[in-house]
C-alpha cells in the first residue's frame, strides 16, 4: 500500500554570513597608525633643536703637515734672466713614393692553340 501522508513538511535551513568589512578596516587603520608613528619618529620627536651660532672670528687658520719629509735631492732653479730659446723650424716631410696603379683596361688574352 502506498503512503498517502501529505502532512510532512521539509525545512531547509541555509545560513549565510555577511561580512561588513570590519576586519579590513581594522587592518587599514593599524597600518595608518604605524605609518604615522614612523613619520613622527623621523620628522618630529624630541630631536635636537636648530640653533644658529655666530662665528668667533672672520679668519680660519689651517696647518697642513706632510706625512713624509721633503725630498732634498731634487734641486730645480729657474732663472728668469736667461733668454728664451729660438723656435726651431719643422723639418721638411719626405716626398711620398709614387704608388703604381693597375691598368684601366685588362690586357688582351692570347688565343688558345690546340696541339
């Protein structure tokens, strides 16, 4: 016999979760706070203040001492009273040797002879 009970009801329960973006906002907010803190450390903070000072004097003395003693074996004397040497004329260049050129027309070929 067939079951003619039509009073059964089937309930389907589907659950969906909707994300409101709270986790993304939390991550972005944390990054903004971290970048702001780093910028405050670099550009702000309790660093030394800028103070302008006037120089004590207008001159500066600098003393440079050589690391090795000077070489006294080289002795150069320049006498300004000596006349300057006369300039020397350049030598004549050697004439170029003529270059042999090939003939303009090829030489005529001798006729071949049959033995």
